[in-house]
C-alpha cells in the first residue's frame, strides 16, 4: 500500500510526510540512493526561537538574608543592583530562606516559617510549638516545602503548597539546647535527610523514619549542607572558615576549601553554600563575629579555590548568612 502524498517523478519516488505543527519531511527515492529534505513550519521556527530567547534572557539572581539583619534582599548577580527587599518584623530573624518557581520567598524566622509573595502578602505561616525553633527551610523544585524544627524531639516537617503538613519525621539530637542542635538541612533524591549537627561537629544522614544511617565528623561547626552535581555533601563549616566536600559512599572528606586555598581574599564565618549550574560553590562569607568587614559577603569558587566571582559592595546589604541562587 502506497503512503499518502506518494507520486512518481521521472523514475523517482517522492514521499511527503506532514508532521504538523513542526513542518514537512520530503523523502526522494532514487534507484541508487535516497535523499531526505525537511522543511520547517515558519510559525514553529518563530515560536522555538522565541522560547530560546526568553530562556537566554533570564539572569542569575541572589536571594540573601542574615540573622543579624531585618531584611531579605534580591540582587542581580552581574550588576549587583538590589531589585527587591523585604523588611522582617521586629521579633523575626532570617535563619534560612529559599525561593519557589513562582518567585515567592519562604524564610525561617525562629518561631516559625513563612511564605510571602513579592508584594509582602503572606501565603502561609507555619508556627513552631512551645520550646521549639525553626532553623531550616527548603522549597522543593517539584513543589512543597521542608521545615527543620529544633526541639526535644527535633522534627523535619514537609508541607504542601498551601503550607499544610503532609509528613513529619521526629529524631533525637542528644543536645538539650535547641539553639545548638542543627541548622540548614538538605533532602536527597533517595528521600533521606542530611543534617549538620552544629555543636556535635558532625554531619549525619537520616532515613525517612529519623533513623541514623551514617555520620561524618568535621572541623568547626557545620551550619549548612547542600548536594553538589555529583551527589556529594558540600558543608559550610562556620567558625572553621572553610567548606568541605564529603563523599557519602566512602564517608571521607574529598576536599577542603579554606583561606589558604583561595587565589584572593579570605574566608570569615562560612554560613551557607549554594551550588551553581557550572558546579562551582557560592559561599555566604558572613562578617558576623569578626572585625574584618573588607571581605566580599558572597564568593563563587571552583573546586581548587579559585574565585570565579565575588559580590561587589552593596551599601544596603550588610551581611549574608543565607543565600540562594536562582534565574529570573
């Protein structure tokens, strides 16, 4: 049976295949060989180019907060221009923050965690219980959120988009002082949780039931952990002024980046890290607890410690203990 649009042209067979909306494929069959020509629908080409241009027009943005400041800010990474600010309530602090696909900002403020729109409207407000404090918050790329609640017991709480609890994991920290238990938490693709136990000087992996899978000791006070592009744990070591990269398979430290590793400048209190698309690490280089305010608050470094970018001086951003990188 001959296909549609079949005709014979001077001892050649010509077949036209319409593949709307993309265009048409023309197959020319000769006795000795076959030629294929594809013509694209002009409207489809225009739409594809428009999508590509829109994607390319997005810029790297930085969401920044600090425990000692009453402000959250978004700055353009390239220009250093402040594009948005939000003033916290007088009884709030920014312990951690993140941003969702809609551009809404979620932050942990001690007594709870709050999701806000850019106009300052509150979407939901998660409240911690008595003798509890919220030190960690994450916005999942697939939707929903995670909140880390210090207490006795400590809790990891997952929320839906409306802020309702969908999952709760309780675990013990063996630390009575809730302020000394842990800070920023990461969730793995295997649905386990990586917790930096600040005053225990270790980073541990917990399963979905809060049971300990493994722990790795580290120097200083670990205050944040993120997964790099290879699934390794990138740990901000706070007062040790360094970051370490842990291989979870071997439970060994593969790399350490400290002031001596840098080709310029110095690390102060390393309060947070974020992983860039190119595999580099963005470091929140907080000036908390130091008199040295000359160092950039944010540094992007590669695995050797070479500084690929540093944040320019921004008069209205005085510190950085939490940072997230996104595109907009």
